C-alpha cells in the first residue's frame, strides 16, 4: 500500500519515529546504539502495514530497508537469501550455501560505514521455536522492528502479582522456568495446586545457597515451636483463613470448647500476645491504624501447604464457623454494606479447590449445610459470583449421594440456579431452578416465600430467553400461587399496590420488612378466595411485571406501577434502602429508554449518591450505576462526562476484579463504543484491541465474548474504510467459515458480523458474494423464532418480500425484526447497484443509517439492575 493511501495511525507512527529515528534529536547527539522496537497485537490489526508505512515515509532517513519473514526459521533463512541477492547480486547469493547468506548479510550490516539501515522481522509469533536475536547484526547501529502477536505474557504478569514481588519466590520461579518447558501459565497452575512443584528436586539458587523457597520459613517455624507453642498453633490455624484482614473478633466468633487453640483465642490478651510473637518471627505484619494483621502471600502459601494438615478438617470448619457466625441475616441487603467486605476474602478462601477437592466437605453437618447459604449470600451481595458458585456446586455434589431432595439441598440448588442466572448462564439456571421448584412443591407446608423467590427467578430466565408469556405466568404464580389465571390477576396488581400503600402509610419506616404481609380477597366464579402473601414478594412480583410491560411496549402502565412501587418501598424501607434504590434505578432505565434523559439522569444520580454513601465507591452496585450514567451521558452527547464515568468505572473494576475479569473487559468495551460513536476511531481501535488481547489470552479464540469483540472491531474498521482489516476481523468473528452459505443461526443472529461482511463485499464490488450471503441470512432469520422476530412461520411472506427486492423495489415491506430490516436494506442496495450497472463503491454517508442501526442494537439489550 502506498503511504499516500495509508490513513490514520499517526500516534503509532510518531512513537516509532521517536524510538527508532537514527538521527540526533533535540539538538543533542544520542549515544550510538542499535535501536529495536516490537509492534505487538492480534492478527489483522495492521502491524505489518504500520512498519512498512514507517519505512516508506521520507523523513525515516534510511538508506537500506530489508524485510524478513520471521514466521518460521526456514522462511527467515529464505528471506536472508533474498536479501543477499539484493546486496551482493544474484550470482554471489546463489553460491552461498547453508547459513552463509545469513552470515554474509549480517557482516555487511555490521560495517560501521553502513549504519543507516532498517530491518523488519515480520510475523515472529512463535518465540519458542527459535531465537530471533541470533539473527540480529552484531553492531551498535541500525534499527530493527519486530512484528509479533506475542506481547508480554499475561500469565507472567499474573505470576509476579501472585508472588507479590518476593525476591526468593521470583528467583525460584525464574530458575525453574529457565530449565523447564513449562510456560508461565503452567507454572502458575502447578503452584496453585501443590505449591512445592518438585519436592524431590528443589531449585537451587546462586543467590541463596544456604536455603530454598521451601525451607526458608521451616527454620523459623521450628524455632517458634520451641519458644512459643501457642503462637505456633495459631500460625497453623491461619492456613484456613485468607492472608489479609486478620483481627481478633473474627477468630473469637467461631470458637467452641474443645478446639485445640482455645486458650489462645478465648481472650484478646492471649490472642494479641500470640500474634505479636508471629510478627517478631516475621510471619505476620501488624497494621496499627486498622488494628489488624496480614501475612505475605508466599508465607501464607507455605503455611497452607505445610502446616494445615497438622490440624486437619477441624481447622476448616472452625474458619467456616468464624465467617458464617459473623453474618447477620435480619436484612439480607445489608450484606452489600462495606462492613461485610472484610469477611469476603475469608469466604472466598473457603472455596479454594485444595479444600473442596478433599474429603473435608463430606463431613458437613445439617446445621452447617444451612450456613453455606449464608456465606454464599454474602458472596452474592458482594458480587463474588464465581466463588459463590464454586462453594454451592461443591456442597450440592457432596450431598447428592445422601438425600438430594431434602429441603436444604433443594434450597441450595435454587441458590446455585440464581448465581447462574446472575452470570447469564440461562440454560443451566433454568434446569436448576426447575428441579428445585418441582422438589420443594412436593414438601408439605413449604415456605411460600421460598417458592415465590424460585418462581420469580424462573420468570427472569424466561424473560432473558424471550418467552414473555411463560415469564408473566411464573411471576404471577410467585404471588398468587401455582394455579393462577393471569388474565384475572394482572388487573388486580395496580389496585393492590394502592391498597398496600394506603394500609402501610405511616410516618416511620419499618425496621423489619420481612414479616409484613397482606391478605387479598379475589372473586373467582362467584367464590371468594383468600390469598395471603408477603408485601416484599408482591412488590418484587409487581416490579418484574413492570419489566414485562415495558418490553412489550406498555411503557405508560409500567411507569405508573414503578412509581407506585417506589412510593411503597420508600414508606416501608426508607429512600436509601437497597430495594428502594433498585426500583429507582429501574425507573431511570425506563426513562432512558423512553427518551426522558434529564429525568433518568436525576434518578441515576440519586441512586449513585446513596449507594456510594452506603456501600462505598468500590462496591459493584455503585460502579454499575456509574456505568449507566456513562451510557446516558453518551446519549446526551456529553462525551467528556461519559468518558470520565466509564474511565472511573474501569479503574475501580480493574482494582477489584483484576484486568482479565469479564466485568473489566466489558468496561473497556464501554469506552471503546463511546470513542467509536463519537468519531474517535483510533482511540476506539486501541480499546477494542486491548479488550480482545486480554480476553483471547485467557479464554481463547472461541470464547463468545472474544468473538463479539472481534465483530465490533471489524465494524469499526468498516467505518474507517480499512476494508482488508474489516474483512479479516469479521471472518474471524464468524469462525473463519469455509463456506459462508453454511453459517449457523448463532453466527448470524448472535452479532452483526455477517451483515457487516456483506457490506464489505459490496464496497469491494464482490456483489455476487454479498447477494448470496444476504439471501442466506434472510432465509435463516425468517426460519428462526425469537423474542423480537415476529415473522416466525411466515416464510412465504419473506420470500415474496425478497422477490420484490430482486425486481428492484427499494421499499422494504413488513420487516419487523431490526436485523431483518437491516438485511433487507443491504440487499436492496446490492440489487440497485447491479441493475444500474454502475457497481460504484458505496460511500460512507450512504452506509451511515445502516451502521447507526447496528451500533444501536446492543443498547436495546442493556442489563437491568
């Protein structure tokens, strides 16, 4: 590509010039040395084109530019042979055998009189195959660019973070990896599983000849055993707790008579004395301002690997009782408060695989089985869904052979289904919730509120899957019972809300919301039926029905009900309660969808201020409101405000969950979409590429979110008119199909990649390919049922519509599905081109309405609170 046709990437080119330009800068001569720079990134983002464009710019000032294909060592040597032909002539190069072409070329480049050269080693994607630096000219001049898909190994970063910078641990890992084929990822996995990777052959270090990572603390522990046995016993207990946030009240909560270190923990004086001894022996560090202790990660790893067996399962259940006994369930929503954040690391620690894979959990008592639900409720309200799922799944499996259908097990099954629902695992959630409901309905006198919760959660699953009729029925069953007639009970809801508001209207809020109930008399076939239900369940059911009303276009009725629900919640619970704020957030979302942006912003700010005060700025529910504000500000064209909101949310999520967590990656995508919508394509590309690299490295090429990011990046390249990059990325998002006519329903409906690919074909004059792809898409969509596709069973109508398009009719008739309308418009454009025999390239302005529709489609599916 000619430099004149290369558009954008100015920032990258400036960076390359700054780092590699061989001439002096800033009036001062730089010390002469060979300049090297790596351009890393995923395939298809234009690494090679950037390097070549830099080399062809006039101010690069290179007398010689050589390009080498470094994909394999063979291709690299062939490139050196080609270079030798250019330098020495074809006759000389043909006489060079073996590595002579490499040697002669490197010698020529090393000549001090020949210093203004640039070498581009392209596609060095597999560093483990051969060492590229052995091919560099041994000279203190010249410049080298390497393009590679291998950036800094993310697992190397994770390993360094896991070892918390301890020099001895880092040196041990480095020495092992240097002499082993293990990757950073494999070493990290083995370290987590068994800590001492090869106890028979300990790694010996030049810097630490008298000790190893595995014996360092053993020396101190043996001495501690002699000097202070009680402190040594306390150290063994710490294997079952997290290494951070250790304070007296936590340990005292779970204490029972007969526990070995009872005397140490029974009073704070003995406890403080033992912990002070551990500080003196460098096992712990004390934080006076927080009045708590902590232990270095690597020290804690040693304690966990070597000392926990001295106590056995008794230590695990003691830690379990300490955490569960600290949870007060008078108001579940309070588990989201910052007060409980100190307990979360210890609750997470209980779910470690080293415990759950052992026989420890087989020893659980019925009382503790119920407490599992308390601990996982804490994890749920603190947005630690993965840990909650791991605990629930393990304990549920441990009981499968005993009495899987008893009440507690079925309730744990419900909790696991709910956690799957929160993580959008709808199919698994549906199965678990359905099994739990079927089992609990068979238990005489089963708590109505528990059944109501399961039915509401099943309603959420049906809503997510687009089955609104089933969702409505399940929501109503949650309050009115299993045998409900929806058409008779829905009109009652708004009237009942009015009655509840009037009956509970007092000047004070109710401190205990759980037992408040309401009796309802419904006339059915001239008989009076009395139904008793909890007010909280009815409010939750009503709010879920509001969501259905909004989705089915009855927004006025949904707004009226939501306002009434908020008034009732404010009256009963207060304006800052978790449930009240959730309802206010849902009303804000409804206002945003209806275009009442100022009203929505006012409500979002109210929710954000209250949650920040109650739960803190780092709680996930607070961050979610900040993200919603960012979306709203983007819709208001307040770019700077939206950028600030999204950036703050991203920084908080990265701190809490880490940069590889899905929540963090989605926050990066929020910023990328903002930049794309406001015409900042280069910034958008940078953010999309960052998200794609993070996700692909951890979960691979076939991960659904990885494919979605690739589709978004392809759409961005299309708007930038970088058609080669767009085609490559869109094909990647579609799984590089061998035949586009065989694209699956999921590939077509799941993203806009197929539609955008048809646009690329249109712009590159491959009209036959565009026509075939669009026709295949239209047929698939017409046959596919879905919540927004009202054309199910109307294939004949669809065929007639596309026959009209074939004949050149520009008007699209009867297309109700948003994607169907976009396909129809694209198809009409293709045929219009063919009939007019112009085959002109579609201008970007002609495509803007279609692309705008595609960018807006994801906004219609924003998650609710």
